[in-house]
C-alpha cells in the first residue's frame, strides 16, 4: 500500500455509551443542539406561557394572583420553582432567538459561511444568550 492510502482518516459510528463522554463537539454543534432543546422547552412550556398571559391581563384580581405566584407560589409549588421555570423559559427564548438570527445571517450572506465564521458566531450566540439570561435572572430574583 502507498503512504496516502495508509493515512486516510477512519470514519466510524459513534457508540453513545462509550464514545460520547469523550467526544468533543465544536461550538456550532452545541448551538445546534441547544437550539433544538430550547425549541422543545418553549413548546412544552407553552401552556404555562398562556396561563401566565391570561392570568396577568384578565383582571386586577388575577394579576394579583399572578404576582403572588412568584413570591408565595401556587398550591404545593413554591415561588422559587416558578421563577426557575420562568428563567428556563427566558433562556430558551433568548437562545432560540439569537441562534435563529445567526442562521438567518448565514442564509442572507453566503460569503459568511466558513468554518471561522461558524465558530465565532456560535461562541457569540452562546455568550449573548447567557449574558442576557443572567441580566434578566437578576431582575427576576430582585437584585435590581
């Protein structure tokens, strides 16, 4: 065999139990997976979003019940857990939005589709969504 034939890369299937713990996924891969996860979170929490919207705009009494849900809780669910669910919803929306804008930008400017741009824009997407989530988390938990 020639030297070129010996140095060819080996492509194999990934075993979920043995290979995934040591598999290094690039930032673009993480953004892609988290984009799907955030979409599922928003879909699953859609009834909660509709309940929050309906309760907050129906009347003054229902708005009081809405605001007290974040402090006193609802039934057996404590208020801090409701805040965590809302925080997960905030992160899901912000990440899904920023990742969607990244994909739209790549669709509009075909010249921007490169490995370097994909890496930089994926890191920017992760940073932007996390920073905005932390800012809104500080507001949600009453730090400002």
